[in-house]
């Protein structure tokens, strides 16, 4: 993907996708949060000061990636991912960095609260979905889907599936059998990039996703499935149960369940779909 710019109060912060994760130019962030006319020097002194004060080397949070400079050429640039960037911001002694520090403290406090009372996390998740404009009915299905998914991954863990990327492979098997498309193909259909696919599903899509995963969990338990290979077969069977139910509904209604519909804002949705059509035409 092409490098993109993030604008922070008229300051351009360069970023790039690396291993499917955003990495940001540290010098650009320093410039935005300090108004220094020599951000590279400021960053150098900051690293030195942090090392002397805490024995921690901020550069260990960074990696060198190529970014386009003002002269149009690409140079190796110190970049940090979101987690690393938050740690770096904590070391910036500037009033402009204070809102970020207070926000991080608030998030940390809320996380501690959620560990003590997991229901808080559920309530906050629901509140976030409401703020984005989702209906109460959709939110309830989405929350139930999250619980069904957690139950499935817990079962996989017990039965010898070794986390990612094996979870992703099994999920792809369920999706292919249930909907006829993999999650990656599904996201492409909806014009999504890095967004969560299920946050952009309609009610029926969520229901059949849950059915496929719940069926897979039940098959694994009843048949005492063990290991990645057997779980892959079970995932295909569970997905097929949802797929057959979907096909019956489609035959009755004459309408497809799998839809390009999503919950992006209208301008953003139109922009993505236009870009997608343009790429298809160019191909």
C-alpha cells in the first residue's frame, strides 16, 4: 500500500504499513508535539536523556523503514508502531504531549478496572458501538458473536491448535464453507481494508457467522477432535452447516445473504467502492 499521511494540527506525520501494521515517523511526531525547528536534534537529545535517566534505549522501540522525504526520494527513517509511539510520547517533556499522556493513563486505569470486573469491558464495548450508530438489535448480535467466537478459540486451544496463524486458517475454512468466500475475499467485497469484518456485517451475516462457529465448537466437543488437521475438517463441517442453512434461506427469499453492505460512513464507503472499481477497470 502507498505511504499515507496523517495530519495532526496541520503537521504531517508520515506512516507506512509494515507487516500489516501502521508504523509512524518518530521525527514527525516529535516535530508535531514540540514545535522544535530541529526535531532530529530534539529526538537525539531525548533518547540520550531517557537513557541516562532510566537506562532505557528508546531506539529499541523503533525500526528503520524507507519513507519519502521532501525531495521526493526515499530514505531510511526511524519508525515506531502504535505501542512504541505511545511509550515515546510519554518521554516528551512538552505541554502538547500532556493530553496523550493523560489519555494513556485513563486507558490504563480502565483496563485495570476491566480486569477486576470483566462486565465493564462489555458495557464499554456496547457504548462504543452505540456511539458509532449501530442499533441495539445489531449490538446484541455482535456481542453474542464475540462470546461464540471466544468459546470456539478456547476450544481450539484445548484441542491442540497453536494460536495464530492456525486460528486464521480455521476461520477461513468456516467462512468459505458458510459463505463461499474467505474473510479476505469478504472484506474485499465490502470495500474494507484493515477494519474488523464483523463490525461491517448485517444481521443475517452475523447470525450465520455465529452458526458456523457454534457448530464447529459443538462438533469438536462431541467428536473429541484433536490437533490442527482434525480441527480443520471440523471447521469445514461446521461452516457447511451454516452454509446449507444460508442457501435454504436464499432459495426461499430470492436474495443473497452475503452483501457489500457495511457500516462505513457514506462518503468513506463511496470513496472505497469507487477506488475498488477503478482498480478493477485498470486491471
